[in-house]
């Protein structure tokens, strides 16, 4: 494996970072990401120089299709439309080969959501992109990325921090104003974030019946439920309960990451058994 390892190290040495140039989503839900094209261009070119190729050899897909009806009024007439969300997740395997004949298997995981037939393509693209990034340990973004700070480091809306004590949200520059979901009181968002059990979260849900159709409230509750989930079955139930969030990238990503953790844990238990 000496030649293969040497080639992998050479790729790691050449590809030091890939910038997050792609904007995903819009408005308050927008964030910066690394495009599939940029990853393949940077890592693929370095692999070519070092005599490395990657072949897909296996894929295990899981597909969930949810359909529901939405009622609206058009020109004063009630209408009903059937809508659907297709969620696909894949576990993939690739063969990383060197011109010397040495090879090794690497794995990937990806998921995607679409209303038609594109979720499979999104999932496999996501899986390959992350397999490449993790295999060659390529960092993405800049030092100013939000991932360099913990969520607990950010001031909770409604709290009185030392530097902002006595100031209202309106007194702050536009770039420093807290982002609070529309229709959600800052204190309620804080209460949800501090919930320490599924029981306390259920109490919050039951005490806010008027907000149960509010997407921002649903998302706060759903993200906390994901945190409390103890099994893949719990995650499936959360997905089923929150159809309004099936196209929300942050929600779907959190589900996928949690499920991947369960999959890895199961695999480790099998190895030690």
C-alpha cells in the first residue's frame, strides 16, 4: 500500500482548501457551501497527477415518498392539489486505485430531497463529494466560517449580554441584529433551546397550539426532537411528522447526520461482537 498512501498524501499536500463559493437556499435560510464541480475539479486534477482513479462499486439506496393535499383559493374558488416529497439517502462504496495496482475501498453517505425525480441524483452527488473531501481531509471555507464557533457561543435572542446590556435590537447595526423567526417570541425560542427532555418539549408543543402551523415554530421543535432521538425509528417518525420541512435543507441535513451516527454505531457494535 506504500504507493497508494504516498499518492494520497500528495493529493492532501496539493489541495489545502476549497472555498465555499456556492450559495444554498435564500433569505434567512441561505448559507455558503462547496459545489460538486469545485470539489471534482480540485481533487480530480490532483488525483490525476498522482495516478489515482475512483470507481463506484456499490450503492444501497433508501427512498421515502410522502404525498399530501394542500387546499388553496384561486379566484375565489377552493382548489386542492396533491403534492409530494421524495427523500432519498444512499450508502455508497468506491474503489480508490493507484496505477501501481494498489487499491482500497472508501465509503460515502448522502441524502437528497426533491418533489420529482432528482433526489437520487442529489443524494449520490452529496455522497461522492463528501467521500472525496473526507478521504483527502480537505478543509472547506475560511477561518471566519460559522462552523468555527459553537452555537452556545452565540447570544440567545432576549438575553442581556455584557456588551449589549441596556440596548434594544433596534439600537444595533443591521449586521449585528439577532435573527428571530417570524411570529416566534425570542423568549419562546430560548425555552425550546433549553428543553432538556422530550417530555418538556411535548409540554411546550401542547402549550402553543396556535403556533403549530407556523413553519418556524415547527422547525425549532423538530430540530430539538432530532437532538433527543435515540434510534433510526425515532428519526423516521420525526420525518413523517414534519412534512412542511421536507424541503428544508437544514432539517434534512440534521436528520441525515444523526442517522449516519446511528449507522456508524451499529457497524462498530457488529465489529466488536
